[in-house]
C-alpha cells in the first residue's frame, strides 16, 4: 500500500451541511465528501484491491468507489482532516489479514476440573429428588 499515491488519488468535494444551524450553515460549505476509486487505484496492488473489494463490499458503489463524508466540525479543513483519517482507518482495517487459528487441546487440569464440577452438580440435583418408595 503506497499511502502517498493513495492520498493523491483521493477526490474531495465540499458541500453545505444539512440540518439546523442558522445563518452560518446556510452560507458555508463545510461538509467534505471523499471519494476513492478502488478498482482504478495505482497505490494498491491487485491482491490488496481484491481484499478491499471483498471486505468493503457493502460500503462501495457499483463502480467500486468508496465514499465517506464528514460534517462534524464547523471548519472545512478540520472536516477534511477527519475524513482522511477515517478513510485510512477503514482502509487499514480492510487490508488486515486475520491470524490463522491454531487448534489446541484443553489442558488435563481443565478437563479434570470440568468433570469434577459436572459430578458435583449431578449429585446436587440427585439429592433434590424425592426418595423412591419401593
């Protein structure tokens, strides 16, 4: 993953934030929308592209474009920094390869402890039953 190349491929658009806010919101475009085309990216290798397309399938458009937006801050520059940081977190999580699980056996003491507890609870339940009258 070439972070600088990916950063150059990001496209930004500033739009007006929605919702209540008064005069300032109505005249300032502080919301930032980030778009990143995964399929055409030169900063990702082919295997990384496949992993991102698979992991982020629900967040991508039909063209393979990832869209993020931020309107948390009043400043367009702060929103741009926040959305870039969020984008690289999403990308890092998508590229993370999970560790392969090694199957292990339970220890002897844990098996003995489980059987001991099982026997104790069986005895406890057996004593609750009314005595048999034969």
